[in-house]
């Protein structure tokens, strides 16, 4: 569907290093893409929530992102993958305020609000994959 017009960057999310690798790579990619500050902040927020969920609920994983082009417009495609326990009740997990871990339960809701499309595939006890697409121009 989308023609790739940029490199893909990936960073591990793991205890100790946390999100530092993926955050640094994302910043570089976003700076090079010349997108506006609001979209940049929103994308970094999405990456932060995806990464915090990996650290908190799955332990470790990976986040990749790339700029894609479609019909003269550009978007960003972000994929977060982990091999954690999976999400037991996905419908409940998507409700704002639902948390299985004494969190605020707002992370997945925020990701939806800031994105144009979100797809979650989760398999107990094998892991979770969250795909996010957001238009940037
Ligand atoms: N990668 C994941 N692996 C396993 N479970 C997950 C994962 N991501 C989210 N969840 C489940 O979905 C629930 C809702 O996630 P969400 O990010 O909305 O809230 P939270 O992480 O609990 O709190 P907050 O993000 O507000 O600090 C989590 O409590 C957890 O049970
Ligand atoms: Mg969260």
C-alpha cells in the first residue's frame, strides 16, 4: 500500500537502557524528515507510551519506525514488538483508565488519540505487536 521513502530505524527496549536507544534514533529520523514540532512531539509521545508498555508489561522488546509515502503525502509507521505475556483482555485494555499494573491506564488510549490507525496483535503467552500509522503531511 505504501511506498517506502526512507530508512527504517529500530531500537531495543530493555531494562537498564530503557528507551534511550530508540528515542535517540527516532529524534534523528524526525529531525531529518523536517516535520513540524507538534507532530514530532506527538510521535515521541507515542514511542514513549509503546516503550513504557514494553518495559512495564513485557520486560523487553523492540520499536522500529520509518517514514512512508503515499499519493504525495507522508506518514510515519511505527511497530512495537515484544515477547512478553500478551494482553489478556484487549477490549478492556483499550478502555481509558484500565490498568493491570496500577498505572493510570492511559497509554493505549493516548496512542489511539495521537495516531490515525492502530493495530494490535497479541497472543498469550507469546507477545504483543502494536502497529501505529500517523500522517505527518
Ligand atoms: N506490551 C504489552 N504487553 C502486555 N500487556 C500490555 C502491553 N501493553 C499494554 N498492556 C496491557 O494493557 C493495559 C493498558 O495499557 P495502558 O498503556 O493503556 O495503561 P498502563 O500501561 O497500565 O498505564 P499507563 O500507560 O497509563 O502508565 C496494561 O495495564 C496492560 O495490562
Ligand atoms: Mg502504558
